[in-house]
C-alpha cells in the first residue's frame, strides 16, 4: 500500500511520512531508555571500585 504509484505515476509519500513519524516518535524513547539505564552501569562502577579495593587490600597485606 505504501509507495504505490498514484494517478500521476508518482510514488505516494504517505508511506515515507508514516515511517518518518514512527522513527521520530520512537527516537526519544530510545534515548530515554539509554539514559535511564544507569542502574546496571552504577552497579558495574561499584563492582569495579570494590574489586580495586580488594586487590589493594590484598597487596597491602602481602607487602606488610
């Protein structure tokens, strides 16, 4: 149905407009999902900090 030739033989732009609107409507949601994905990211940062602290403590005990 979309992009079917019209009476003058031109392509119907309605299909392109609908796809564009769907893209524009979904783009902010995708950005929000990416920006609100801080939960797992914060967990990763905390895990790295804890791992560095454990390695530092083991190194300190080994060199003591």
